[in-house]
C-alpha cells in the first residue's frame, strides 16, 4: 500500500508542478511556434534536462546493464561516452545552422540545402521509424520492465494503456513546452534515484562501506573494468568491440543527437543560441556520469550472483533494484521510471506530430491561401488529432510485441534503414556546398540498399553490425560526393542557400562553448584511460 501511495503522490506532484510552471512561462504570439517549438523560450536547464530524459528510458536501464553483465566488462560505456562527442557536434556545428533559419524540424534544413522533395522524403523516413519502431517499442519495453521490476499483477495491456494515456496528455494537450518541463522534473528524480541504486549496491557489496564496494570491484574482478575489449567473459565477441568506436559508433551517435527530430527539437526550442548551446553541453557533461546508472549496476551484479536471482540478462537491473532499495522507496523509484518512459513516449509523439504538420500539412494550407492565424489554429488542431491517432495505434500494437519476438527483432533492425542515409545527406549538406539534390536522392537509395544487404542478408559472416553501419553510411556519402563532382550545384544555387535568413532568436553564441566542449572531451578520455589501466 505504501509503495502504491508514494507512486501516485510522486506522479501527481510532477503533473501539478508542470502545470503551474508552464502557466508562468511566456507564450508566443505564433501558435505554431508556441505548440511545436515551446514558444522558442526554453532556458538551458529545461533544454538540457529534456534532452537527457528523452534519451533515458527503462530500455536503456535494463538493456545496457544487461549487456554489461553479459559482456563482463565496461565496453558498453561507449554508448554514453561517444554520445557526449556527438552532442558537442550538435552544439557547435548543427544547432547554429538550425536556429539561424528558425527551423522547427531538422528536415527543414534539407529543403534549404537541397530541395523540398528531399525534406519530405526524410520526414517520411523519420515518421516511418517513429510509428513502426519507437512509439510501440517504448511502450512495450517500459511496461514490461515495470511489471517485472515491481512484480505487478496486472495484464501487460493495462500497463501499456496507463502509460500511453498519461504520456499522451502531456504531448497532445500541452505541446513541446509541457513535454520539456515535465522531462526536466522527472530528470531530477531519475538522476537522484538512478545514482542511488549503484551507490546502495556498492555499500551492500562493501559490507556497509561505499569505498569498500569500489575496492571489491578493483580487487576481485579487475578485468570487468575494461572499456576496450574484443571478447566477453565467455570468450564470445563483446557487444561493442573496440574497433567499432572508430567506425559506425560515431556515425550512429551523430545521427541520434544531431539530426533526430525527437532529440534536436528540444534544442530548437531554446530562447537563444547561447541557451541552446549551454543546454546541449550541460547534457553532454551529464553523459560522463551516465555509466554510473547504465553500466555500473551490471558490473556490481557480477559480484552478487549468489544473492541475486538472475536467469536472464534483462533481469539484472530489476534484481539489483529489488535487492538494494528499501520498500518505502520503491513507489518513488517506480514514479521516476514511469517518468522516463513517459518522456521517451511523449517526446516521440510530439516530434511525429511536428513533422507531419510542419512538413506535410502546413504547406497544403499555404497553397490554399488561408489567413495566417486560421492556418496556425488548424495546424495545431491537426497536430493534436494526428498525435491522438498515433498514441492509440501504439497502445494497440505494443502488447502484440510480446507474442511476436521475431517481428520485434526485425523492427529493431529497421532503425538503421532510415538513419544511415539521413546522416549521410546531413553531413555532406553541412560540409559541402556543391552536392546536388539528385545526389541526395541517390544517397538515400544507396544507404538503404547497402544497410539492408548487411543487416538482412549478411554478405560478410561475422561482420559486426556497427561496421556494416559504417560501410553503408560511407557508401551513401560517396554517392553524394560523386554527384557533387559530376553534377555540382550552380553558383546561383549556392548563393541562394547562403542568403541570410531572419532568425527568431538571438544568435550570439555562448562564449564558453568551445572551452566547455574541450573539457568534456578531456574528461571522457581520462575516464577511458583510467578504467582501462585499472583493468590491466
């Protein structure tokens, strides 16, 4: 009873505080900016907090800790460490280009750089990924984790519907501003609760001493602290072999943190470039402590297998939580986890609605010559209806994934089909002025075909999927560069792109941005070297 009471109290508190906080925020006169871009008034703590919680979910807490336990080492740290590098690229390279033209969606950059058809093709690919993979998978994995972790005696579909309805309320009624504020509040709770789990586990491992727990890790299984390895504890290939850090890992991180609408939309809602850069770089710095929540519990579990009932890798994190958290805190931690699930779900819902309305629906209203105010109202109303339909579809599909394991694995693989060509045309578009629109279309086809060959047909047995991701991305980039050589854009086309646009926010960069980025890079390298030396 206490667990249920604290859970509902914490969840309701976040909802009430979010409502009161949002009411105090300035509203934009432009209804579209107000709903889809948070009124372009988000301060850096909200940008940073929303970025972190949109990324964090039970899938990561459960999945990455399980992978670390299976590997028997810390190679999984790469997912957090290289994310920090990609976020630096977002703050210094991508965000200034997005904000300078007042974009609401990342594909809008592609229309200015290539043409409208490229923008709509990429928006369609994003929507395909969100609808078929992200939304139902977030609901399914989050609901399953909650059922397992807290031994809920409820049908899976009831948990799915509960989370789906709550998340939809934030995204559909309040728009990006409400999503970002609730993410920030839940992020604070996740940071506290997420760090408490490994801290209490170390104390338990060290017989009441936190330092003693660290000493046990370094003394009994020092090899488990290795961040660079090729084989796991069973002699099989690890989940992230170190050579992949030099190939596909960096590309997939740049796609996720620099071009993915779900993530970048938070930064595009910043009230200035400086606030956006501070928010993104703050989130990047928090990635340095991310492994404490996402990897360390998996390593601690290696030393506690005699007291933890673990029959599968995905049970590692729930088992640790049940073992170390006192009963009175389970409700609070459950509310934190629900907040993480809600963040990923409502962020994807809001971003899918934004892409559909801004990149597909609004241009049709413009062509009809509607009054600007009427057009804004219709666009927002359509966005809410579209998001409602997506939420219902996701709630219907999510429980079915429990009976369709092969389809679930298939859907996971689909992510690369659209991310490979997207990152290729974004990167070349930023770094080359001459690559033409026809080249972007061929790059999309090349990237999808190449990735499908590596992923579904395995032309090279034993090739790690991240290497395949790298080869596919480079193939798409090569195709674009070939067209840049054979059919380069004219000087008039280049000049038209370079014409200054009127930015809706202050474009003065944060003076300390490069210094902060350098500090993050140095600290990341230091952590890698220190852990690897302890493992040697």
